[in-house]
């Protein structure tokens, strides 16, 4: 039963911040700045996100004793700060204990660590691999007593699984549930999170605050969008997506409601908090790609980027994303024409670079391509020209971009979309060269949709210009690699709307050939695309990392063997 002297108003700050994995000193500084901000706003308690001190996910870093020690020292330093009488803190950090290494939170107030809790339900699916490096909490610990209020703190997956963590906390007298999360973005993920929280609210009768990490970490993008659900299942507050912020929310206790529940202490309702707009599908996808690219470049210390600008849609949207993420002065675009490069492509590439305001260079590739061809004349004697000679063009371009990278320290942005990566329509050591690919998890038709969206919108925080930044001619013309005369992608692939639907069935939904054929697709085409998908696995293993947008990206989510003879014969 809650004490009658416990406060009836509680101001909880949600720190939706962008930590960097491994930057323990920097993350501590961010936490201190956020706590100071929350104090100025009159907060009683600051809720940070999952493993904030280490950054999430730390992966095998937590196997290093020195790293674990540094994280615990930093968390204890933050705990000491609470001696100033300001807000208490709940912050995530890995902790090494006799029971193992745990994904943990520390609760600190009055200059002391008053308790710690360990994640019980460790996710081990999709992009998550926590059972490899963490041990589950040995038991479901009860709520903390925070100034007379009983606060339950399940950690991320603890509210998603079926171990009854939230129900146990409610039965132990928790009045409100505060959840630190590291939940990566994929399309429609916000709706999924809301449903998970509503389910727990229904089962426990308790309000729940869901604090989510922000920022890019390799392939993953954490989109923030922290929120809370009241005990009556209404949305208590909604924080912004893709934006770093510290929001103070006000919670009021209704003692009449508490009395009606026989002293259960379940009368907390949010009376004040943000109600931010959530972006629609195209805006959210674009901003995820932007944030992922920006953080990968900046967190890894690159001063600028370079990419090949071909006059096609994929390189154009990558150029737009790069300028939006980094600013025009940090982006260099290079057109590398050959005999098959059309006048339209030359004009379109230049128009795109001019619209974006970034540096644009032209480096013809005739000499290196013909030099390679000459060197191979004797070896190739008696053979017909074909894909090998086409790939020499791509590899010459890849070599030039890597030379610019080496000379000037620029990271190469690679520009292949998910449709191409699925069926191997990409050249190893050629157009696949690069450090990061912002559109790696976007199918071709999604690239078109996002390009049209960007021409009509400037996303918040973007550094690029307004107006048409991707010329309409690039969007309207038939896509082509321009590696031979009059080539188009559809010479060897189905139309992209057909291809993308087949691939989504195969990759995201793991559908069988018979099921896909029932959707109206030609059986021979489906079987051919399935075969191309499997035999291109070796290329994808060597591809640059890229932003995860769909529920199942290549890499963390989908791990197929390279050596694989299975084919679905229906």
C-alpha cells in the first residue's frame, strides 16, 4: 500500500538521446547534460534508455573486462551526481556480477546507487543476439521505492516476451512501469510497440512509459518515438521520431481511483507531456536512411563522402541523402562516363549535383577500361564479349572511387538498392565498393517513392536545399546500368513492380513458390528469381553495411548459407 505521505505529483523526464557504442566518457557527458536539462525543467526522475552508458548494442565489447569496468565507473559517477538534490536517475549499463554479465539498469538518488535490475528476457532473433554475450537475470526483482512511490523497471524485451515480468512487478506493488528500450526502426514498428505496451497495460492495470534510444549504429537505426500509455489504454504522451530530446512529463495520482482499487497504488495518470506528430511511411523511411548515414559517417570520424553519380535514380537519392545528412560541402559526386553513357545521363547527373549544391567532377574511364581489355587480350582470345567486359567498366569506376577515398580520406557511399542486391545485379569490387549504403534495404519501387517524396519535402534536420533535388527525368526514364548499347534493367529482370513483389514474398515473408504463383506471378519467373536470390548470397556477404528499413534486412536478420542447393520446386 502506498504511503499517504507519498507525493501526488511525479515529474518524469524521458531522455531520448543518441549515445555512441563504446564512447563511455561521451555517453556519461550526454547523461549529465540531460540530467541538468531535466533539473532545470523541474524533473524528479530521469529515465534513460537501455545500456545507455555503453551504447546499444555493444555486442562483443561486453566480453572485455576493461570495458565493463569503465561502464560501471561511469554509471557510479552519475549516481554520485544525484547528491545535489536534483533528479534521480534510471540508466542502463552492462554489469558484471557473480551471476554473470547482465544487461542492467542502475537506480540512483541522493548520491547513492539504491538498486540495480537485470534484464530477464534476452532476445535472440532477427538483429538481436543477446544470449551470446549476456546472462539473463536470475529472478524477476520487485519495484524500486522512489520517494514513497513504487516504480517497476522491466527492460525492453521483458515487456515483449511471455515470462510475466510486468505481471510480477504489478503483483509486487508497482504503481507505474518505466521501460528503458533499445528498439530499432523498421517500417510500422511504432504501431507494433504501441500494441505491445497496450497489452501489458491491460494485463497489469498499470501505466507504462516506453523510453527508446535514438541514433544510427552500423545497420540499425533507433528512431526514438518514446511514448506512454495510461492505465485506461489512452496515449499519455508521444515524443518525436528521429529527434534527440529530453521531455519532462507530469503524472498525477488519483487517490480516489487508488482507494477504489483497495490501495493498489494504480492511480497514476499523465497530465502533461508532448504529443508529437509521427511521420508517414515515406518520410519515416527517408529520415531513417538519413540518420543512419549521418551517424555512420560522423561516429566513425569521416570528414566527407564521395559517390559515383551516374544519372540514375539510386545514385541520385544517395546524393540527396548525403547532402541532407552532412551538408553540401562534405559531399563529392563523380560522374565516370564511358562510351555507353548517354547524353541524358551526363545532363541528369550534372543537374542533380547542381540542384544539391555539392561538388561535381567528371572522370572518364575509357583509358583504364581499354587498358584492362588490352592486358587481357591474349587470355580472352577466341571468346565472345559479354558480362566480363561490362564488369570491367564497373570495376574501373570502383577503383577510381576508392582512389579518391584513399587520397582525400572520403568515405565511399555505395548506392545499390535491395532489388539489385537480392538478385546479384551488382558487381563485386565495382559498384559494390564502399563504406556504407543508405538505400541497401530499399526495394527499387521504394527508391522511386522516396525520391518523389524528397522533391516535395525537406525533412526536419536536413541540411540540403528545398525544391526538386532529383530531376524528374531521372525518375521518369527507364533504369539502366549503361554497360552496353541500349541496355535497360528489364532486359534481364522482370519489371520492378513485379520483381519487388516476388522478392518481398521470398525475403520478408519466406513464402513458397506455390504461394507466390497464386498471387498472379509466372512460375518460371518466380523460380528464376529464387535461384538468383540464393546464388547472390556470396556477394551480399561482401557488401557494405546499410540502413535497416524493412522487417528483414540482408545481414543481421537474414543469414542464409552461401553453399546451398535447396530450391523450392513447389
